[in-house]
C-alpha cells in the first residue's frame, strides 16, 4: 500500500512558532519517516519537499503583485526552516533552490518584484539557509559560490575593499 500525501496548507507551519509545538511536529515527522523507511516507501520529508517544489513551480509564475508572492515565499521558507531544524537538509535544499529559481523568473516577469526590498530579503534569506545546508554536508565549493554571491550584493566602502594576500601580510611584519 503506497502512502499518498496531499499538500497541507503551508500556513500551518507558520503557526508553529511555539517551540514545544515544533519539537512535537519534528518528532512526529521522524516517527513517520522511520516507519515509512522500514517499508521502503518514500519518506514524509521527501514527499513534502517534492510537493512543495511542484507547488512553487506551479504558482510562482502566476503572481500579479509583490505582497502575494512575498507571503507565498515566506511561508515556503518557514517550511524549509522547519526541515532544516529537523535535520532534513537535502529536502530543505531542494525547496530553497526552487524558491531561488522561481524568484529569479519572477524578477523578469513582475516589475514590482524586481524593484522590491522584500524580494532581496527573501533571496538573502534563501542564500543564508542554502549556505548553512551546503556547509553541513561539507560541500565547500558550492558554499563558496553562494557566499561570493552574497558578498557581491553587499556594498563595501572603498577604504575597506583593499585585499592583502597572506604573503603581503607576512612581508609587513
């Protein structure tokens, strides 16, 4: 018997701001994952990630204003954060990558998204979480790319942008 999971409303995860409720849900997810893994079926966290990626791909391109798209992406970020807290990093990474992809697509089609601060905030939050997830798996080359992308967005004053190579530092001593 194959377990089917229908997408639950994403807003449920935003209601789990109370610490003990999140812990209880993590334990529930893990119990279901353990049970399903023994039966060689798809784990709940994998299923949820797949459904959310599909949801992101299906909905993101149809948003007509910034506030609706921001609420949608923030809700999905909450779910990704929940998965990260539970140790389901790869599933969270798939969701975060989908958010980044669709946000970029939305930038080309929605002028208000392209010029909004909330879009930058969501992109930065996504990058920070992706950086965390890639470092957990010691994928430092990918983490370096994400880190450099993040640094390229930060305005650095010219006085601080002078880079010294390690050999130059030793020579000054």
